[in-house]
C-alpha cells in the first residue's frame, strides 16, 4: 500500500512538474531563453563540449556576453549590461561577489554539476528576484526528486590541451519514495593558456573545487522539504588582464526550502526558501614581478535571504506572487606594505561594511486572451536600504561627503507588459517596461577602487539617484517544418545613468593611476540590442544554425558606452545520426569602431575563428557513456574582443576531450 | 608609565588621606581632578611642590599641553589661587634659548589645576638639556623654582624652525590632530617667530597652504583639504586635513604672509615631491 502511494506520489509530482514545465516553456518560447546545462538534455540543445564552464553555456544565449579578465570567472553581461544592472540568482537566491574588482561574479561560485538549466530573461521579462535593468539569469539547481527510484550517479573527466586543464567530476544520488539525496563533486585544474601563435599568457592558471549536496524529504503527499549546500573553492587563480591574482575565492551557499503542492485547482505550488551564503575573496600580488607596492585586498560578502513564491492558475490567468528579501553585508579592505618595514601599514576600507536590506514583492499575471495571444503583466515593488555599519569607513567616506548619513533608503519599482501572438507559423510580440535599480555597493560606497581598464580610481557616491530605465522590445519569428527564425530587438532609455565621471581636482591614490572618477548620474544613456537567430535542417541529419547580433550604447553626449558589442555572428553546421554527432562552427566579430573613447577604450579589430567537434554516445543497459572531442580555434588565431579587459588575448588552438559515464 | 600612574594614585591618596586627617575642608580636593592624565614629574623648592601632568606622562619635542598643581609642603594643601609664569630654557654648549609657550592659566572647572602649552623646538641630548623655571605668587609672596625636565625627541617631525624669505626666524608646530584618523581631521598649527633668544610670540595674519602626501605610495595626495587660517580665539592656524588611509603622511606646507608672499615652502609637483616646510603624521 505504502509503495503504491509512493509511486502515485512520484507520478503525481512528475505530472505536476511536467505541467508546470509546459507552462513555463509556453512563456519561455515567447520570452525567456532557457539554456540547458544538466544531463536531461534535449538533443537539439546538446552542448558539443558538455564539461565546459557555466559561462560558456550561458554564452549560448544571443543576449549574453562575457567580460573576460583571464581564463576564469568571466563576468556575464545581459543586453550589454554587467553586474550592477543585472540580477543573477541561484535557484532564486541572491548572492553577491566579495571582490571590489568584479573578479568573482556569482557564476564563478557554481559548477555545471550543480545546475540543470539557466533561464535568461531580457530586461523585465522575469524580474522576480530583485531590481534589474538589463535582465536576469536564474541558475537552476538539479531536480532530484523526479529521478527514478534507486541509486544513480556519474563520473566525468575531461582534458583541454591548450592550458592542460584537467577536469574530474563525480556524482552519486539515491532516490526513494520518501527521500532523495545527492552529492556531486567537480575539480578543474589549469595551467597558463596560450593565445594564438603559441603566445603564453602568464598568470592565467586556475584551480577550482566544487562540492554540492542536496537532500529532500517528502513529509506527505503535499509537503516536501529540501536542503541544498554548495561549497566552492578556487585557489591560485591568475587574472592576466589585472594587476593582481587571486589567492582564494570561497563560497558556502546553503538553503532550506519547503514546497507545498496543494490539491487546489487554483494554486499549483507554493515554495518558501530560507538561505544563507558567505563569500571570502582574497587577492594576491605576491607572484607578480616589479609591483610598485605590495598590498592585500581581501573582501567578504554574507547574504541572508528568503522568498516565498506562490503560483496558480484561474481560468485564463496564470499568476505568480513572490515575496522576497535579503540582507547583505559587504566588507573589503586594502592594506599596503611600505618598502620601509619600520613604517606603519597603510590601511583603508574599500567597502566600509555596507549592509543592504531589500524587501520586495513581485506579481506576475500571464493572461491567455485567445489560444494564440498572451498578455503578460508584471509589477515589482521593493524597499532598498543601505547602511554603512563601520564608523572608520563612514568617516573615510565623509572626506568626500561631509554631510552623508550612515543610512540611505530607496524604493524601487518596476512594471512591465508583453503582448505575444503565436499562430504556429508566425509569432510576434512586443513589450514595454519601466524599471529602477539602486546603486551597487561600489557605486554607492566604494573607496578608491582602481579600474585597470581606464586607469582611474573610483569613488562611490551615496547621493546617487535611482537609475531608471524605460524599455521597449519586440520580436518576430517564423517557422515551418525545417526552418526556425527569430529576430528580437530591445531599446533601453536609461535616465540618471550611473557611470564614473572624472573629478579633475582630486588626486588618485593608486600608483600610476590617471586620476579620480566619482560615480555620478548622467542625464541619460541608451542601449540598443538586436539579434537574429536562424536554424535550418536539411537532408535529414544536417542542421544549420546562425546567429547575428548587434548592439549600440550611447551616453547623453553621444559618446559610446564601454563594453558594447560590435556586430557579432556565428554559424554552424551540425550532423547528427543515431549516436554520432559532429559539427563545424565559425564565430566572429566585426571591428568595434564605435568604441568608448571617452571611457578609456580603444578599437578592437575583427576576428573569425573556427571550431570542430565530434561526439559519440551509447547506452549499455542502465549505463550511458558519452565521449566528445574537438578542436577550438583551429587556425590558432591571435585575437581579442571588445569584452576582453585590457585586450587580453583569448585562447589559441585548443583540443578537448570530454568523457561521461552515468548510471541509474 | 603604569608605575608612574600607580605612584600618582598613591601620592594622591596619601595626600587625600593626610588632608582628611587634618580635617581642613579647604584643602580637600576631589581625587579625580587629574583623572585621565599621567604624571610627568614633580618640581619642588623648600616651600612648594609642583606636580606636572600630561596625556602621555612625558614631555616631547614639539607641542605639549601641560597641566599642574601646586602643593604647600607644610600643610599638604593644594594652592588654588597662585599667579604663575614659566620659562623653559635650553642649555646648549655655546648658548641658551627658550621656546614658544602660552601663558599659564587656571584650568576652568578644576579647583587645583593650572595649565599651559610649551612648544619645544628641540629635544635634549647627552650634553644639552632643558630646564623649567616657574615664578609664582602665593598670598602676595613671590617664589621661584627651577628643575631639569626631560624632553624626548619626537619620532616624526612635529615642529620646524626656519628662516623666512622676510629674514624672520619662524617656528611652526603641530597642535592637532593628536590622534589622527582616517577621516577629515581638524588640523591645528601654531606659528611663532623668534624675537630674541627668550621671546617667541605668536605670529598673526599669515596663511598656510597644505598638501598632504604619502611618499611611500607614489606620493599620492588626498582630497578636500582646507588651507589653514588663524583662529581669533586661540591664535592657532586651523584647517581640514583629509587622511584617506593609515600610515605615514607628509604634510607639505607653504607659509604665506598677508600679501600672499611665500615666506617658506614650495608647491608639490612631479619634479618637486616635497616642500621644504613640512610636518609629519604617522598612525
């Protein structure tokens, strides 16, 4: 009897999940891109290099780019907007990097083994976890409760020839009718990489360990408790584009969630989660030759948060309400060691123990007007408060702002609407949105943060206004049996745009810096993005894919904004037959002639590189073996793109091999 | 230092105890009048004992704020209404000279304490020493007392004497901040001229330009400093000094007269990393 109930329960929850999934996908087809990372991969979304980095998976989205400071911890941008203007969550949890130089984006603290998929939402199209302007990414953890009963697991290993990266991973799980548990481990170790023409890039090595565990318990048919832990540690990470490396980047990410799945026809699910994460980041300049002065720059970021999200359906309305809040504590220090050892150490707080409290309510309604037309409306209200908790730090900032208060409160609002119509062959949609964001800790309270790209020391400004964006977007798609195509565009008019402005009267602190920039609101800036995707399948086993994207960013003086992509494109032909896959891909950028001269950038030339890959997978009873190999940048092109910090060249020719064995 | 403190407490408690036994209410003093201060030393003649105190319990080259009491040796009573003047003198091999000082005043809201400032422009050494002469009047009778005082060298430059472009010998001394912080500090500087070997009056109506720098870190500066102007109340020159981090700061100065002629000091430039007139802070 018990077993039957259990089986029913599993089936029931699977059905629930599938249904929810289906609803998600319906919206997702229209709006958000879902990048699948885990193993349950539909064939057409299969990564040719399954053990690649999380960042590399995300770059599959035409909305995304990565600012690279080396081989590790790339900083994601959505619609050409980076960390301050985007929200990246792990299963809805807010996490904030502890590095003042953005060397540790949220994505650097997870591994592909932790994740099943990533939802990339442009602009306000899924902004339920906090205030964003450019967009949001939710990295979803693996869902184990839907697995088959019994043991499951996998072993994976990979090697990359260019930087001798060795990848080892293992996972083991057990699923039962009332209980599931899972643990996975992944380790990467890489030496310096070589850019094209065999040019070794010094200080580009890294070593990463990631271990995570999940466990869940079905209290009864309707109630599930789940806990999740991720421990991630990177050591000896080189940042060749920066004047410093990283000794340690460590994250502990813990959550406990409770899911209630009611019988009610109206409410389809209610999830409440409490979480905590703590990040330690320590920079290291001891291996660099000829540094003007040795310094320690550690940073810490702790976040406590919770959310309670309820989803439901009534008639043609599909609604979501999400109450969420977080409390973050960000501290960063700088200690400089004078050459004369008898002199006192030079010490300052670069993030003066800034506490951020956010409470938000987010509501969304997806209205099916007719089988073909959907209207989505969402609204977000947030209360945002910053407090400088450290008196030393507050006194330091008062050098610049004698009148500043320790606490600053803001209210943040966003509103968006999207209309989509899908006739099967044609689909189109448009949307309008308004959004606000608060300044980041660095923008509001940073103290002499050196930017090695424009050579200025940045000072935060606690008097910044909220940045406000009005966004318009549209898409048009056409598909038939063989062809899928879609063009999308978005336009952001951002008023009180926050950017560093040169303060000519103030001297810089960093040796060699050009001057001081103070974060300020400029009147407005605009960012325009458009991309075109086309997929065509022919001759049964062949598939052609192309992607073209173009972006433009201007400030109120018609100056180009920094880190805006020029025209970029990629195209590939894939062959799939039974267990064999093969492909050839080309990707490139045109020259970035609209570079941001005023913001210290220079022209980047065009490039084009080619990759080939092949894969073979087969099932053997309950076991599955997958092998993949390929060569990236076949012609060993020496190149750097618009988003490479200080024009650090990208990897030259690289051969890879990935191997995965899984059972269940 | 701790021993000094204990001695000070012991002395105070003995005196209090003896006062109590005398049952002379006029000699009773609140025990905590010197609380927070450290005893420097005692100076005495046949009739009176001076107890000298300061924050640190010692005298140092540069600015010193000194608090003291006078005790009648016979009665052990503290004298509350003496008229006092003082004269510190440096005894060098070839000559003697004094240094800038304030008048001695009764400490407001204290019954038994007097206070004043002395700016020692140099420290003692093996062969050269300072002494302090106190001349005072109690109940219309004049007395005098002299004793050697120990003036230690300051680790950082807190006082500077120099010839100005107008031919006058000036002396400049750091008064505040005594406890510098990473913040906007109130900076206070005293400016004196050497009228003769024994007279160092305050100089009025000058201006002091300031450019704090960290020579150990590329000689970077700090923002939002305010140049120093003279206070009408105490005659010191006051300004705002921004220190953006702990460590060693060189406070480069330029001294200007009322018609903006530079008396001493040069602006800091790439070619000229420091002014010839400067003070130092390390914390």
